[in-house]
């Protein structure tokens, strides 16, 4: 709750504070009018039953006037409540927007390690429930629990001063028993609700995971298997939901029993007072009005407390997420990366995703400005790790990675990312238009610049042949485009970014030979005048590299040009001959 406070009372935002104060004033006025209204009701009843005493209000207004005043008071009560909500609405929505933005931004700051281990579906559910929990807390803590406390205090004071201490005692005992019962049962229900949340998150995650892998499900004819997997998760949710409903029924009946007991006790005391001539019928009606007035919000308190408790559970998950430290952070006062040529150096780099399982063991690679260096090796050698360290998804545990002599740990991540372009093995596109996806490389680019990048990537003609041209939607993750088309959009996006350093992370290994040949020419053109690091699986794609580095088990075993490595007849030559033999077999089979 302390975490929510600053969103209600933010520093430097006077308009928010002003609205909060006005909303609280409207709230207090509404409650004062609400507590005084039964007096008007009593006066009207006494006037109509002929039991009016020396009542100044009755003498001034008369029975009809008091009745009209009673109606006006009820209207003013509702009016101030609605005014309060209207004033506070902008505050609440602004706070939610700030919190949602903070959470979204923080998630993007978290490390690659965190995102690899988290489930996206479960993550989105935590954020959704957390923001809703904050919305509920902002609204009901301020406008339900606060007003209820004010109302209870005022009514208790009236019972003590207008009637006697026994009325006060009956009300206090009723409220105490009610609150204790409500809190204890609700705490028990929170455990059940938490289990229901876990089952809900699990079912939602399985659904999203299955839908994201739609093609794989189809390939293996696993629709029924996925449905059964989802149903098992929903069965757990069903059981937890039934427990929640049964416990709610018990809570509601227990609350009604206690409230009704208190109401009957106070009403019996008032009835005896009327019979003894100590109270008027108007007093009896007023006591009843006050009891109903406080029992209604007390009934609501059960729901509010339950929801507040649940909101706190949901918020705790979200704030735990916000408190996850970003593994890779800029140093205080870190300058932007300044690129003069774009020389990249890996100097005695050591790294492991797990401290107990190192991946790179003192790797040293130097890429002069404007040159192309290829990194090859078997799976698990550490090739992709090199690319992730260059982009600073992780920090090295030993050695250093530098660009133009600047350690990547000493410059801002934003400036580093702005100066490196990546063409990955599988270009993933946003579920938006082709124009949006190309412009993602440089959002401020003009339409002409976007089309020039598309022409350079040799995809402009294909785009213009589509019915909607550049406004064509690519589908989720670009599923409406072929692998070659997606890769060309990715190339156009990176060309538009125009980075001085280019990382080709097995950029054509997922493509067929014919498509690969076309894209290789574009990649070669793209690398002209840039520092290029090419991580390759197919050796035929990197024979033009200025230097080829062979990685094995996280160590550099060979380096040199294609010709030099072939003459050496070592590990690279063996890999080349094996790949060539495989390609010859493919040609012969064809």
C-alpha cells in the first residue's frame, strides 16, 4: 500500500493533489449529510404521528417542509458522492497509466536471462491482475473504507449522545464481531483464491503457448492432445473456483447472521423505549434508519475487504516483478557510445549462463573497422553467445568487449543498441503492417527512405504487388510471409537503421538454397563500409570473410582466411569437406 501512495500524491503534480483534496472534501460532505438525514426522517414521522416535541426545525418548516428537506438531503448525499467520483476519476486513471507504463518499461529493462525463464502468458496475466488490483485499491480504500470509518464514528457518537451508552455498546459489539468474522473467513478464502489464481495463470499460459505454436501443433496432429492438456489445467481451476464459491456462501450467511442479530437487538431496545414513553416513534424510525445505514456499508465491507485482500495478493505479484533487479544496468553517468570506425574487440572474454557451467574460456577476437569476421563452429561452441555479449544482453564475467576501444559496460545500452544492426536467423515481425515493421529500424524515417531500404533489400516489388502494398498486415510473428520475405523485411529494417556495426546471426541458415543465394548478395551489399560479424553454420556463406574464427567448446581453435584454413587442413577444412559432401549428395539426389 505504501507503493501505491506516491501514485495518489505524486511529487511535482499539483493538479493531482488538488483533485485528491477536492474529492476528499466531497466525500466528507456526503457523509455528514448522510448522517444528518435520519434526523429529518425522525422529525417528519413525529410530526405525522403527533408526537412532535419542541422541535425548532418542525416549527420552521412544518411536516411537508421537513419531508422535502429529507428528500433534498438524500439527493445532495448522492450528488456529492458522484462529484467525488467525477473529480477522482482522472487521478485514478492517470495513476494506473503511470503504473502500467512503469511495469511495461521495467519488463523491457530486465535481462535476457529473466525473459528466457519466464512464461510470457503468465507474465501478462500478472500485470493485468496487478493493475486491476491497484485500480480497486485506489477506488475503494479511499471511497469505501474511509467513508465507512467516518460514518461509523459519527453514528456511534449520535447513539451515545442522543440515546444512551447501551445503544453504542450494542453497535460496537455487532461491528466488532462482524469485522472479526469477516477478516478471519476472508483470510482463509485468500488461500483458496491464490490457488485459483495459480490454476488460472497455468491454464492461460498453456493456451497462449499452444496458440503461439499453432503450426507445430498442426504438424504433429496434436490438437486433441493440446485440448486435453488445457482441460486438465482448467479442471484444477474449476475445483478451486468451486471452493471459492462455497466459502463465499458461508461468509455471506455468517455476515447476515451477525448484522441481523445486532439490528434486532437495537430495534428491540428502541421499541421498549417507545413503549415506556422515553422515545417517540420518530426515534424508533431514526434508530432503524441508522442501523440500516451502517449495515449496508458493513455488508459491503465484506466484499471490499475480500477484494482489497485479493488486490493486495495480485499487486504483490506485480510489485515483486517491479522489484526484480535488471541484471545489466548502465553505470551512473555513463556516456553514449562514440563510433568513429566501428572496430570490435573481444579481449580474453569469459562467460557462462550458469556459474557452474562456463561457455566461453578466454576468447579473443579482433574485428578491424570496416572488415568482416566470421565465427563458425559446432552447436554449443558459443557462437550465439558471442552475439548476445556484443549486444550486451549479458555482461562478461571476465575480460572485456569493446567498440573503438570503449568497454561496453562503460557506455549506455541505448547508444550501444542504436549502433549495432542485427539480422537474426529467424526474423520475427510485429503483428502490424509491412510499413510499420520496416520503419521499426528508424521510426522517424520518411516514406521515401523506407521504400529505398525495401528496394535495397529487393522486396519493394513484392510489396507493391500486394493488394494493400506497404499497409499489408504480416500476421502474428510474420506468419503471413514466407521465410525469405520475412528475412528481406528484416534486412530492409536493418538497412534503414544504418548501423556502423552489423551482426549476422546465422542469417540464412533457415532458408532454402535458392532463397539463400539471393539474400546472401543483399547481405554482402549491406556489409559494405560496415564492421561485420557473421555467425555462420553454412560455411559457403562466409568464404569472403577477411578472417574466419573457429570456436570449439568456448575456445578459439583456428583463425585465418578461407584459403589459409583450407591449406592448414585442420578442423575448418574437415567441416568444409563434410558440408560439401552433403551438398553434393543433395545435388545428386535431386
